[in-house]
């Protein structure tokens, strides 16, 4: 499967979501369930017509619709390469009843021309051999009867036509399909060319569903921050004005004081052996008596409300308390 089928390979990507939006817009236009055949064309080659057609067909198939994709670009068809199927027999062979590669007449059974794809519910009729008269084949009654038979076999028929500015194949097809979508390219399609194509389709009685603007540049940052599919991490806000129990406040205060005391002792006496012995004695006494007495001597508020001045004041109180305890231990010894 080609990388071009992004709607099948990566259905959660932002590009796939754009194709689903296009599918939804087309379905909303089909309020009376009369839209059974849809033509996709463009003004000039290179605007992404075949790519849009293939991914649009995939999104219809993902919605549970039975889709038949017809490659009507018998001059330069690409759908067989996108879906990696056999290039023939195809549309030109069915309409002419002739296989130019073998020189023999071929079957008129439609089932021989419809090929399965790796996408469930999606089938394809490739373009086939390049005929000398594509326009005459498309305007024949056999093409009209083909579309009528395909509409009975599936929910929607999507036709990949030729660029309208070069040849008239898609103008011919726009008369016999229910609606047409025109693919344009950002900073590539000329407004006059687009207006000319719209006028030509309307002049022959064709209906236009809309215009797709392709190849719009999108920054990587904006691409990753797309809604629903982005990878931005969200953290829950910390609740405010939440009252804790007295026991939890006492535990948090004791833990906070012990952490500050240990950090201060590491800074003041990192290499003093006597200080290490003093620390061991202090830790032994602190486990038995200090938490309560320290809590009574030092008033500590919630960590959210502690400012720089209050922090300095707390450290000063801790230093004074440690000095007092040191004197007491010296007197006992």
C-alpha cells in the first residue's frame, strides 16, 4: 500500500480528519440520497487530484459505504499504482471491448474489471490501456450504462477524471455524474483557469459540489497542536482553598522542617567528623522528642503562602533552636 493513502495508513492524522470533513460535507449535500456518482477533477496536472480522490474514497469506505473507484483518466491513470493493483483490464478495455496488449477481444462481464483493494468495502476499476480516442469512449452510451450498473452494485461511485484545462474528458463526464468536485493547489492554480472550468461544467449541465484547496503549507508546530490528535500534555490544576486535617498539617510541617534541617547541616558541616557524631546524636533525640517541641516553637504556614522573608525567618528559628539543643547536649555531657 502506497504512502499516499494516508487516510488508511494513519486514520488519526490531521490530514485524515480533513478528508473525513470533506466526506461529511458531501454527505450533507446528499440530503435526498440522490448522490450516487461523484467526479473529481482539477484544472492542470500536479494539483493532487488523484491523491484527493483515493483518500476520499478510503474515508467513504471507512464509514461503511461500499465504494467503487473508477479511474477515468485513460491518458495517464495513477490509481492502480496508488492501490497497487493490476493496471488492466480497465475502463478503456471495458468500453472498447479490446485489449491492445494482446490484440484480442475480451469479456464483457463487469466482474472481470472490478478489483479488490486492501481497504475493506473499497473496489477499483483501473484506467486500462491508453486508447487513441478517450473522449469518444466516455461519451458513448456504454459509459452511461456502466455508471448505472455500478450504482446498483455499491453505495457511491467515485470517478477520477482528467484535468479539465488540457482535455475535455472530465467536462464530458460532468454531464453524466451527479456532482463534481474540483481540486486546486495553493499558489499554483490560477483564478482565471478555475473560473473557466467552473463555467464550462455549468454550461454542459454539470453540477459542482465544491472546490478543494490542496497543498496549503502548515507549520510543524501547528500540525502537532491540532485538536484531538495533538500530543500536548495537560496537567490537572492544583485545587485551592482545600482544608486538610490537623494530622496531615502536622505531618507536612514536621517533614518540611526535617528536610530543611538536614539540608542546612549538610551545608554547614559537610566534612567535620565531630559534626557527624553530633548529627547522629541529634537524629536519635529528634526521633523521640523533637517533632513535637519543634512544632510548638516554630509556626509554619502552608508552603503555598511562604514568602522569601518567611523562609529566612524559619531558617533563623531553626538555627537558634539547633544552637540551643547543642548547648543542652554539651551541658549533659
